[in-house]
């Protein structure tokens, strides 16, 4: 289904299954189909709402960086929830989708029943770190524009952050590459400039205000985001950290059974406590 937004753009969303609602938010260069390794299992217990974020997948394209601001994208996703008749789902986000989920828990807490953040951060605190990240994201955006989408995707997937995915084999990597190449170069460049970690607001100072129960997931080989998850858990009132074995940054892709078990257990327990 296409959900029209207030400015005439539209997001593509797909609902499957019955039960409590889960909103799935993919990472940068992804799409709703990136959740295929886990979506079939989730639909056994939940109504799964998988969204193509702005400029990704089958959602509308937009080359304006300002339109990708996290605050605006959170409002877009609330509109999707309204169209699906979902009041307070569990927001489940990976990487950029995890940053969006954390932003929603801070900015629109009345619409977040629970939160699962996988390989995510609430932003950067230090001004110099923010400036350095903006420069890095600008380098990537310029690379997309100068070298083209295929060269960019190859370079993006070769980053050390995704090194553990090589153990999945050529067929899985080829499918991941195919999905990423389904996106638009101008939109990806705009997303980096408008929704990158360096330009987004830092929510570190507001984590204590998060009301939703939170599950912070990180792969056992993802040392950086394991540390970030532990630090966030010390500040969010109702948060727990779980490490997913035999996986790196993208735990839902690298260990689907381990990821699904953690998410299912957390959401069931959260709902039973309400």
C-alpha cells in the first residue's frame, strides 16, 4: 500500500500476519525486503508492517536533503501507522532504522509501545565528532554522484563494519547487492546529507525520558555497537542489552534464528507486562 504524506510524497508499506503490531525499519541503502530473512517467522505471532523509507525501495524518491531529517521521517512513519490502524506498535529498527526508532521513542513516545534497536546509536555528542561524521558522509555522497551507484554499493559493502557478512556466501551477498542497487543514487546522496549520524540531533541527553521498554541488540562481533548499546542501557529506564552470537552489525541477516528469538521473547514479555 502507498501512504500519502502531507507534502504529496508517499511511502510504500506492506502488512503481513496477525497479532500485535511490529513496525520494521531497514537501514541505509536497504528496503522492506531486507527483512525477508526474519519476516516469515515474525508473521507467525505478529502483524508485521514493513516500510520502504523515503527514497528507498518502492517509496517516492526525493533529492532534497532537508526532507530526510529524522524528525520529518518520524512524522512520516506516524502517518503510516495511522493508515494501518496501529496506535502503539513495537518499533524495530536496524542501523539507520534503529536511529529512527530511537528518535520516535524520544519525539513521539505516545506512539511507541516498545523499541528494538539493532546496531543503532542515538547520535553523536561531541561537536568535533559530529563535524567529522558530516565530512565523511559528504565524501560518500559525493562518491555516489561522481562514481555512480554500482561503484558506491561495492565500496559500501566492503567496509570493515560489514566484513562478517562475507561468511554468508556469494549468493546472499549477491542478493544484498541487488537490493541495494534497486535504490536511486540521488536519493541516497540526499539521505546521507539529511539523515546522517552527524547531522541528526543527539538524543543522548534525552534517553532518560524514554518510556517504552527497549531491547538493544548487537552482534557479538560488532564491538563498537555492543559498547554503544551498553551505554544506552545505563540511561534508558527500561532497557536490556542482548548480544546475538555468530553475527556482526546486521544480526537479522547474519543470524536470523538468534535475532528472531530475542525479538519474539522481548515483545511477548513486554505485551504480557502491560
